[in-house]
C-alpha cells in the first residue's frame, strides 16, 4: 500500500479507558504522528492496573492508578463518558449522557461486563472485591475453594489468589482450585502447566480438574451432581459483551472482528480487547489487537506502515508471593505441537520474558506504565531467544 498524505489529519476516536484503548492511542501516535487527530472517550481520568488487584485482599494496597493526563502531551483530546451507540451512516457515536462525537475512524474498546458466574459465591471482580474476598477467607475454617466458572475468559487471577491465600494464611483452611481445565492454565501448554502444578503442590493447594461449577448450595455444586464441601467459595465472574447499539454482536454481546480488527460489515469501525469475540480475554491479547487496528488506521492516514494481522502471543505473569512465574505461548503457532521440543521457544521462566517487566505486556503501554504515564519510545521487546531454564 503506497501512503498518501491527506490534506487534513484523519480524525480517530478511541472509545474506552482500558488496556486496548490506551495501547491504541499510543500506537496511533507512534505510527501516524500528525497524520491523525486522536480523541479518547473514557469513563475515568485514570488507567487502573487491574491485574495487580489480586494482591489487594492480602495487603490492603489498592491496584495502581495512573492519570491519563499525560496523553495530552502528545495532543490527545480527552472526553469524559462512555459509548452508548454507533451511527455508521453519519460517522457519529452517541455517549451514555446523550452527547455526540464524530469520527473518520472509530476504535471501540469498552471491555467486557463482569457478571456473577456462580450464584452464592464471593465474586472477585478486581479492585472493588478486595474486602469481600478477604472477609470470606478470614471466615473460612476448614476449606476454601477458588473457582473458574464457564466463560470467565482468563483464569490466571484465580491461581494467583489461591497461591497468595496459601502464603497469607499458612495455618488457615485447606485450599483447592476448581476448574474445567484438564491441567492448571492448560492454555499455556504442558511445560508451563507442569511448572505451575509443582508450585501448587508445594503450596499445599489441591487442583480439581474437569469440573464445571454450577452454584453454591451447602457447598459447591458441580454439573455432574457432586457437592464439594467448602466454608468459602471465591469465583471469577463470567464475562458478557458490551452489546453496543449499531454494531453486530454474537449471542453474548461480543463484537466480531477480522484479523486486522475491523468490525464485520461496518465501514471505518474497528474493535479491540475484551469486547471482541474470542474465548480468551486478556490484556496482552487486547494490546495486540489494538496494535493491529492502529497499523491499518495509520496506513489509511498515509503513514509508511505495512499493516499486519493480529498475531496472538499470550503472555502472563503469575504472582506467587515469592518470585513470579512468567508464561508465554504463541496461540497462532499451529506447528508447535509437531516440532521437536528443542525447536519450540520455552514458555515458562522465573525471569522476565519481555521488557519492561510489566504484568501487562503491550508494545507501547508497558513502557508508558513503566515511565509513570509519560508517552515515549520505550517498547516492550519480544521474549529473548536464548534458552530459558524451566523452574523445577
């Protein structure tokens, strides 16, 4: 595609205040510069590092918050509010307070809606749930269950909560994890899963696989009719899509997109992050979607960029109470299972597999967070190519 510089900057509106939205803003600025005029519609003036909220029930420390004011330094115009509906024919959006904003290109990134996944359980929804989780654990006498319901999208925080609880309450209740997975964090593959299983075993945490939880009724009731005794049941929420008016959605409200994150059947509209169709809802993947959309928008604005489809590199950090466990897997490497193990990049390490070592792995966002909210040119690198020793 040969770039053509337009006579006026392309108006790009980004709707959302989470990982995908902020990554998209930073990527657009880095890739397109003055070829785009960026506006951000966000419900809050702050970006909350939600993945760090797993420590709050045990330390009382709230999840870190970072002001988005620094984006003004790169010319981003911010609006306070949330997206209600899109009107593609007029290239306008309506906000929840009745306002209207125009765009040449729109990137929708409002995230997903957490809803109760296990009736009767204590639901961990992030920063707002710290007190409830702490109270449930302190009230447990014999057994506490940590449960991943169907549709939770990202079970990793459950393992962190269980590991941190085992460390915080060494003389407390027995702890078990209940999951429909056959192995702990099976999505990362056998080597990483085995490493995590060893950590759980050393911490005295039981892993109960292949179980679908249904509700709490004198214990945790599973789909196969069993009732597991527990004094406390702590569950992740089930996620539902935002169901934005004017945009297509699947039966759960999630937005379908192609590999460049264009919304299916809607011109000049993109979507990224947890709001899109897909079984895994994770910050790093959201950032990669945002980058793919930003590259295509930048190219359409005349920037010398070759747009690449989104390639899903799953990166996760498990907080254990001691040294964290870094996990990585290329979800789009279809040949990994057939190649010799020595030829497949190691997916587990006790040292960082990307830089800076943020819990959120975004090419632009990680450096932005490491710099305290100041946009710059610090990019999150790919994992090192040298062999990584698997923890014993």
